[in-house]
C-alpha cells in the first residue's frame, strides 16, 4: 500500500514511523525533516500550506491513502486536493477542519446541538461590546477565531489583569480580523483526549497532559508545547466519569458534524479542562497533537495504516493501546521561545540514546554537510516509556542527555513532584465545590 503523508514536524515523524512499518511511505514536506526523509521511499519539498503546490508536487503519481497532518495544511484544503487525485483520505476536509480554524463555528455547533462543555462566550465585533463582555464575565480569555499556532489567546490573571488591557487586546483582534471571541475564564487542569473518527463513530486514544508554558513550574510564555505525559486510560487527576464525559462530547461533535453535512473523517483532538463544574472544552483540533502524537502512537497495538484506512472508508476499526506510561520532553534551542538560538549545530549520540531505551523524534531541525542544525523552533521530542510514570520520566531524561549542543528542556515534566502538584490542585478545586 502506498501512503502519502503531508507534514514535517516531530508529530509527523511519529506518524511516519508507524506508517512505514507496513506501508510504502511517501511524504510532502515544507522543509526536509531528515528522519521522515529516511523513512520515505520518495519525498517532495513544497509549500504544504498551499493545496495547489501540494497537488503539483505529486502530479502524475498515484497513492492508495493520504493523510494531511498540520492545522494550517488542513485549513488550506490539502485533504480535499489529495482526494481529488483519487486516493482515499484519512484527514478532514477543509470544511470539516473548520472545527479547529473557526472557534465561533465550534462554539455555535456545540450550542445548536446542545452539547455540554462550553463556558459563557460571545463573539464581539466592537471594542464597546468586548468591554461589556469582559466586565460581565469578570475573568476571561480573549481569543482570535482563527489559527495562531497556540500564541493568540490572552487570559485574565495569566497575561493581563486590567480590563483596559484585555479590551485593548480585543480591539486589536477586531481591527485585524473583524471579530474576537470572549470566553469566561475556566479554572482547572487541562488534558488532551484524541480519537479516530470515520464520519460517524469514534475510537479513543489514551488521554495526555501537555505543558504549554515555557518554563519549569508552568511559568513563562505559552509555547507550542514543551512536553507531555500519559498513564494508560486515565491521568493521575482524572476520574472514570471525567473521561466518560469527555468521550460523550467528542462523540456528540462527530454526530453533529454529520448532521450538518460536514462529516469528520480524521483525528479529532479535544482540549479539555477539568473544573469544579466538571469537564469543559477549551477547543478542538482537527489533527493529532504535537507533542501528544509521540505519547500515543508508539502505544498502538494495531496498525496505524489500517486504522487510517478504516477512517477514510467509513468503517472504523478500533485499535487497542498498551497501558504503558509515557513522558515526552521537547528539546528547544537556547533562548526559546523569545530569542531562540538558530542554526546551531547539535550532536546526537544515537548509540547512547538507543541503549537508554529513549526514542528521539526530529522536529524543526535541518541537515547541512552531514550536520544537524536547529531552526528557531522546537528541535527534538524525546520519548521515555515504562510501566510507571517515574520509569518513563527517567528514561526520557536520560535520553535528553544524549543530545549535545545549545538546547534545553523542562526537567520537571512527568516528575512525581509536578504531577503531585497537579493532582493536589485538582483535589482542592473539586473540594471547593
Ligand atoms: N476559557 C478559557 N479559560 C481559561 N483558559 C483558557 C480558556 N481558553 C483558552 N485558555 C488557555 O489558553 C490556551 C490556548 O487556548 P486555545 O483556545 O486552545 O487556543 P489555541 O488555538 O491558541 O491553542 C489554552 O490551552 C488554555 O490554557
Ligand atoms: Mg489549543
């Protein structure tokens, strides 16, 4: 089977690794990811956020199955372009991925179909309305409706405290995009719950907790994600009923989208937050998470190729997952995220890495004259896997030591100290109710 993958980050490296196990892999990338290139029978470099350029890159070639992975690629209609060439496609159409690229559509969909989990929210088109909503809700999140690579949301208390600053930020968004979304601020622990979807059914993956903040102790600016952990079918702070509630919301969305004539075939990512009032939804993504893909894909007991095929055909197979724990730590360039050290040479001790049991996924790095160099973004995802979180964390940490150069990582992700902080916090939030 010939499978075409579009994308070139660490998430796509994790996808490529699984696909290459039982399919002939081909890939389209915006920049050459050395690891994906090595796994691919052939690859093409082009603008993957442009459907026409992807179509041109693969013109005259035939594939059985296609998977477009990054958010901007989906929003550009690349899944639709792949389908036009006659292959089966396991990633959502541009219309279906609207659940991610239009937060107003997403909130409306939940309201219209009476799906629980939304905070109070309003889309505003004037500064006066923004100010009114901010005053009305007290603490808020101010959001652009579209994609911003995880860097567009400002939250009361985290980024701003003054109403004037929040209103100013909303005003800027309105001037740029015509509107902004104001939501009531939710307080709790966030978690990621991903599922495979075939247009009407879902099959869930293990829940994961990502760490968006740059620095240890969850401080500093938001990033694309510094690392994540999973611990089987539950996280240390979730209860059975929380996971069931989240699953109902995911299933509700898939039913709603089918009814709305925008059936969703692909990976649906629910970004949930567990609050004193139960499970709420922050947003949906129409794709695997990055880093979360590195946590869950290696745990799949069944073929990813077959699972994608079953999603594309509308005949969902339900892959099972190992109960092992995982910890992923992202190595990022020195100075990241504000002033990242670019074009710096990093050295990987592949033997040491292998002997440690850790796995390295290539993110935003490139090759020149046989050397690996950093760009300004996250460079490598290091995965540790074990029977306990402690074991997985120690392996990930050891793995990080086999990459030498001007890169750093959050040592606290997956440690028992940080996890205890999160479970204690959740207990206290639940207790307050
Ligand atoms: N209503 C909210 N209450 C509290 N925090 C929020 C809210 N909405 C977003 N956030 C915070 O902002 C982050 C980014 O918001 P999100 O809606 O996921 O946008 P993005 O598209 O940038 O990922 C979330 O991970 C969460 O930490
Ligand atoms: Mg998000």
